[in-house]
């Protein structure tokens, strides 16, 4: 079976080659990988690094986006171009450890969506401050959205492409990491099965983080409240 791994990038030239190598190393033998690097026209030549390093590997593909850029829309573009029956989405700064991939793909044979969680038993995050802030915020999200999912902002997940294509992409894939609240909401609304498995989120080694925690706090809160309002009216 083929798994399409979506890697949204912006200025990840220092990480992308090592990440792809680690992903390829961790793909189980029974799976055929398709790695799609979706780049938002990075000035640091992220895509050039990919092209130079994997020119002879047909499993690694590149998609350049120069308009309407953003994390969620990059993920959507990758999903729409994917050929694999299974989709796996992960960050490209090594926060999402490729070592979790075999476990996620194994569990995906039973559940519709498998989410790598920092907050279920066994999950953790190396950045303690980030972990605590995310933990508290996810408690807030769970109360507002009335969901039993513990990690609503992780963004490390796998789902069958057939199931994913049944969801309303226009209502999900916009903004930044807040798309994941909406994805989980519509997955549950469509009565797909969801399971969280423990995952270890490691710290970025190279490059600069694009996260602005204050800005994310306000934008994510607005997204949660809008989603709550929408679900209440529907």
C-alpha cells in the first residue's frame, strides 16, 4: 500500500534533507512511500536542496506554491496531489519525530484517523514551556468544543485518503495550526473513528521557529469560538 507523506515547508533548508532521509528509513517494508514537499516559495532554497539531494529518488516529489500561501493551504495542496491510499501529515522542523511513523501506520489499519498525541499517557514534548502552555490551552479547547481528544493542536496524523476526501476542505484548510481543530471536528461529525497514540515531540535543532505564541493564542481562540458557533447552529 502507498502512503503519501505531506511535508509543508517554509525556510526549512537546514532540516528538510535529514528529515526526508529519516522518514524513508522509518517507512515499514510493507508500505510504498510518496513524500510530497509542499513549499511556500522559501527564500532559503528549501526546494533546491530537495531537488539536489533526491534527484534519483522518484518517491520524493516537490510542489512549489507562490500564491495564497500558508500552512493549512499547503497541506491541502499536498493532499490534493497525493496518490497514496493513506495520507500522513507532519511538521518539517523535526518536532514530529519520524520514528513514530511505523506505529501510526500500523494503528491506521484499525482506526480512520490516528493522531500522535503529546498528552495521552506516554506522550511527551521536550520543550517543557511549550508543553505546559499547549497542555493548558488544550484543556480550554476540550471544554469549549466538548471533545474527548486531548491534543487538538498537534497536527501529526494519518488518515485514509478516501475518508479525508469526504470532508469539507473549504471549511477546514485555512489559517495556521488551527486547521487541526476543524479537521478533528469534522472527522468526529462524520462519525469516523479516531484514536490518539502517544508521541514524543522533539525540539527543533536547526532553523528558526515560525510560531508566534501570542498571535497563535488569539487566532486559535477565535477559530475555536467560530467552530463552536458553527456547530451550535448546524
